C-alpha cells in the first residue's frame, strides 16, 4: 500500500489527531510517548511512499506504521495511491485489435481460400463460392447459440443493452443466406439434413464457450466477426467477378449491408467503452485467447477451401453419414 492521509495531522493536547474536512479525529491507542512519532508517520503518508519507506523516514518500526495505516484505512482516512494494475477496457481493446490485425495479416488474409479468391478468382471452383455460403449459413443459423449466453452480462447495464440490441438485429440473418442458396435449388429441408464442417462447428462452439464463461473476451471477437464485412465484401466482389447470378449474390450482399448500416463492425468498441477495467493477468489471457480465436477463424476459411475445392459433395448430408456409419 502507498497511503495518502486524507487530512492534516496535528497534536491536540498532546494527542495525535487528524483534521479532516474541518473535523478532528483522534488517533486512539497511541501512548503518549509515541505521540510525536505518530505525527511523523502521518506526515509521511503523502501518497509517495510505501509503509516500509514511511517507517524509515519516521525512524520507527514498520509494524507500527502498518497498524496505524490499517486502522486509518478501516475508517477511510487513507487512500491507496498504488498505480492501478487494471487498465481501461477500451485501452486493452486497442492492444488486442493490433494483435488481431497482425495475426489476420499473417494467417487469414493469405490462407489458401483468400489467396485463391482474391488472386485466382476465375479458376476458383464454383463449389467453393457455394460452400462458403453454406458454411456461413451454418454459422449464422447457430449465432443465437453463441450470442445468447452473453445477453445477461451483469457488469455493465449499457453493455448489456447494446448486446441485447445487437442480438435483435442479428436474428434471422441465416434466412438471407438461405435465400441465396435457394437460387441453387437448395432448400431449408436440405440444409436441415446437413452438418457443418468441423472447423465451422469448432468456431461456433468456441464462441459459445467464451460467451458463457469469458463474455468480455467474447465481446472482443464481435468486431472481427462483424467487421468481416471487409472479407464478406471481398467474397461478394469475387462472386461478381466470377459471374455468379444475382439471385445468389444479392441476398448475401443484403446481409453485408445490414452489418454495415448497423455499424456492427464497431460494436466491440461501443461495448468496451462501458466495461470495467481489466487487470494485467486478464490482458494476458485475452491476448492468448485472441491467438486461438484467429486460428479458429483461419481454420473456418481454410476448412472451406480444403473441403469444397475438391470433388466432395456440396451438401454433407446427415442421412448419408448415418447410412455410412
Ligand atoms: Fe448478421
Ligand atoms: Fe451483423
């Protein structure tokens, strides 16, 4: 503790006292022989010294300073001036954003999926475009599973309100992708009979876990997932360059536009403005989780490329898998 006395020490009739807000407070339990020593200790409590340093400067034992400090702390007459170990949540978020950006550039932005889509659009198999929509459908279909656990976030009323508003705005977005897929002849029933790629499911499950047990970290992922408008737009642009029909592309573009108009990409920053400070250990944990999250997110796109660029069937039908097992 680095105590700062909230008052002025003074000997009143030989008794150590503290004048605070015009009122004298008697320091009890200090015998007359140590009264002057107590005043020296109280004077040294200027918010710049530790208890041991105060003891040295007042030429007394640390135990005496300790007992005096804790007694004063108990009644609110000292303030601890230690540099707070916790940092403002928004400040931590900026650090996490920097980390996430560099990881995105190292991994996702140059993985097989994005490399092919951005640089070799004309030769990318059509099934990769369709597969991306299918996995995106599976992801959005499960969005309520991983958004819902964070709805009752207790640490901030404002953040809770923003999360609930977002939940409402996100509801039913899988339907837009379904609309695009229906242009390929894929029905709701078809999709109900399919399973996502393991990488898609891993991303959904990790987000659901974080929303339930690490909601602050979960909030930090939303900006990346929703800011994926950047990547979604690249996907839509690639769809158009490849000449995919408007019936397929338009509903997917409509979803990207909702994200953009709702400013979902900046939701994380809005949430973090209202979050409590985060301590040093919490920051380290969030940095580690950011690495895992980007790995999972990278796996999502890489998984799409690996599965759909081959000769696998477009729909991973549950009924076929059940028959085969
Ligand atoms: Fe959405
Ligand atoms: Fe969104």
